[in-house]
């Protein structure tokens, strides 16, 4: 019997259809927007990995510090037998949790990337041959059902990616997460915290220009997937702190007036000189806000942990 199974809830061509719909909608409305999920082709994922190692980009290191310090408390508080990880990617940081969760029998990584799931499962199976791994190819922002696995369940959503969702999307997402949980199950959420503007902007506009390359990579994705003729050098990377919404916005600013053709959509898109496309929001949080948003969907905050510098938080809540 193989301890590894893979379930696909995402049709093979769903990604393609969703990209078309998002680009069609986002580039024909004003102001122009593109959802951040399209950064992450192979090159984009590589660039994000590089970002996590930059001196200015603290969230990955801060979250890892918390996980290492608190993994045993998380294990004791939850007694989890199943760990579900949304947006698991390489399952790199998850290792700290897997090692501490002594009652764990089952790991359910959920990601849109089948190749990332296979890679992560291969590595984990070699290290933990007894672990039952049920990988799911699914979009965690859409509805999906979990396989029947032993409780209590711990659903984890790490990295601060929840900040990429707009407030209404976030409420819908948290409601869906709540729907995956039975009474006595837990939700572990990573959130980047509000802090001084200079630190935040530097984290999204690094000196080496890696984040700029990551941002512009979405243009390369549209060129390849949709036959578009975006020239990455005709756009510049912009990162600004929106103090009212308490989020970082990444934008791509057209350096000249230009028209870009997108043959797959039969579309020609005009850009004025200086016109910006919003490509990402990355919301930053405060404890009271997180607690209230969890409470609104029926989750009770039971632990709030930050790194020593108070830059990032992990919250544990119970259904
Ligand atoms: C992977 C969504 C957590 O918002 O900080 C990094 C993505 N964007 N640099 C974030 C990102 C620019 C990152 N998340």
C-alpha cells in the first residue's frame, strides 16, 4: 500500500482559463489590476525563493523563528493527528511542525502546483516513511473538500499569504477554512504585522532588484501564455505603503505611452505614460484585527506568538 495519494480538484486547463479571465478583466478596467497568483511560474517561484533570502525581506525568517520556538507548544495545544497545509509549496517550513507533532499520522499538502507537491512529498517520504501523505492539487481560494482523515485536524496557512487577499476575499476564505474544521480542530495562520513604513517598503523594493524582477515576471508569463508583447523594460517596479488600508501595494508603471497586444484575448491594451497596474496587495495585520476576523467566522484565538522583534505573528485558533 502506498502512503502517498494525490487528488486533483482543479481541472488540467483551469489555470489557463483563469489566467485569461483575470487578464481580460484586470487590464480592461480602470485602474488596471492583475492578481498576484500569476507571479508563480517556475521562474517566479525561483525568484520568490531568492526574495526569502534577501536581507530586507524579513517575513520568512521571522516566521521560521516562531515555528522553531513554538512547534512543541503547537503540538501540545492541538494534539493534531492530521496536518492540512494550504499553499504548501515546497513544504520547507512545515518540517518544523511535522517534527514536533508527535501524534501526527496524516499530512495533507494543498497547492495549485502538482510538481511542487510531488517534489515535497518525495523529500518528506524519504525522511518520514510512516507518514500518510494525501496531496491535493487545489486552489485554496476556491471551495474544496478534504479527504476523510483522523482528527483533531490542524489547518495551517503560513507565510503571510493571507495578506494577498482583499478584505472581502479574506472573509470568504476564512469562512471556507472554518467550514473545513470540526469542533476541536485548529487553524494556524501566519500574518505579517504593521510596522514602520521604511522597513515595509524596503522588504518589497530590495536594493538588489530581485523583487522588481519578480514583479515584472508576470509580464513574461503573459507574453508566454497569451502571446502578448509586453516589454519588461518598458515598465518599472513600484512598491508603496497604503497607510489607510494598511497594506503594501506592488505596481508596474508604464514608462511611456504604449499599446500592448494580447493575441490570445484579441485585445490591444493602451497604457498612458506613468500609468500603473496594481499587481499585488500584501496586507499587514494587528492582533486585534486578526482576532476579530477569526471571531467573525467562529474561530477563537487561543495563542498569539511573534518573533523576538515583533515583526510577524503566528496565531492559533480553535473551532
Ligand atoms: C508569498 C504572498 C507572502 O506578500 O510578502 C514577496 C509575496 N511579494 N515580495 C508577500 C511577495 C513581494 C509574499 N507572499
